[in-house]
């Protein structure tokens, strides 16, 4: 069972740090209605959901917020924000939580995928020329085999 939290021991800096970086995040407007939870693909994983997570931030549970693995389970799909009546930007909150994790504590698979993306320009490690060739080749095959897509245009590195 979890230990009770002494309120005089809480360090509540994280919320203010996020608000300084993202003033339009609207965290304080939460009605705790739970609408955000309904469409969230990560709800109830690790016994967490967007509403609970936001409440932890608002209540100053910084240590718990910065330790929960749920930060890495959230897909940042923004379904929570799209249904929230107050338009609270939970994906931006999750981005800031992830950024607060020390690099060596981040999930190894995600870290490796990010490193690969930095090196090769994609998470698979495929050289850019090969990636572009593959995309164009698949598009050509689709145009040839599926008449309804005869005018399919695929742009890579669109500016």
C-alpha cells in the first residue's frame, strides 16, 4: 500500500514550470469531468488516465508525476484535448513530463528510436535515399495495380 503523502513535504514546482513554458495549456480549467478519459487509448494502463494524471499535476504531486511510466504509454494522439470542454492541452503536458526525465531513465526502445531518427532521418535507420526510393516504388505499384489511385501523388520532404 502506498505511503500517505505529507502535504508539507510536497514540492509543487512542476506545474509552474510547465505554465511558464506553455501558458496556453489551460491546466487550471479542468472540471474533472473525465471526458478526456473516454477516448484515450492509454486509459487504465498503469492504473492511470489523462484525468488522474492532470489531477496529480494540479495537486503538486511532482515526484509521482515525474516517475510514472504512463508518461511513455500516452500516444499523444490528442483525443483527450479534442473532447475536453476546456481544451486542456494534455499532449503538451505529456511532452513536458517526458522532457523532465533524465535521458538514462527514459525507455530504452524509445531512446534508441530517437537516436536512430537523429542519425538517419527516420526511426528505422533507413538511409534517406533508400527511404525515398521505397516510398516512390510503392506509390508506383499502387498506381499500376489500383485504377482508382492512378493519379496518386506522394511527396517526401515537402517544403
